[in-house]
C-alpha cells in the first residue's frame, strides 16, 4: 500500500506532467492578438489589411510581429505572389486548424463567463 508521501509524489508528478504542455501551448499562443488572428484566418485566406480590419485595435507593427510568430510556429503560411506590387496572403495551416476545438471551447467559456459577470 502506498504511503501518503508516495501518493503526494505521484500527485506532484501528474501536476507537473500536465503543466508542462499547457505552458508550451501558452508560450506559442501568448499575448492578446494571436488567437484573434487565427480566428480571422480560419474564415479563409486573407491579406494583411483584411486581417488588420477584422482584428480591431491591433497596430500594423504588432500584426506583422504576430504573423511572423505564427508562421514560425507553423500555424499559418505566408504566400508571396509575383505581382506588382507584390501580393502577400496569409492562410491557416492544418496545424493551425487543429486549434479549432480549443478556440471554440474557449469562446463558449468566454460567453458563459461574460453572462455570469454581467448579471
């Protein structure tokens, strides 16, 4: 039979095991803007200005930075077309689409939370 100390150690390890991947996810999706950008691109391929209009309040400098971060983490792609002036489009990747369920659940929680707080 396990001692209280052994049970405590197992609980601590289980906790650490869960915290690590959550921290990894938060590291990739950190900040105010990444999830709204991913949501915008989940509705289709867009150019920079289209994203900027849909993600209300973001500056061009911040949008540029966040798009680069999302591209580095393979959540979006950046396609440059040989036109004059060059056309640049952003699209969500399959890896980015894998966040759909998480974002949907987060949105549902946000609606519920808003109702609870505004009562």
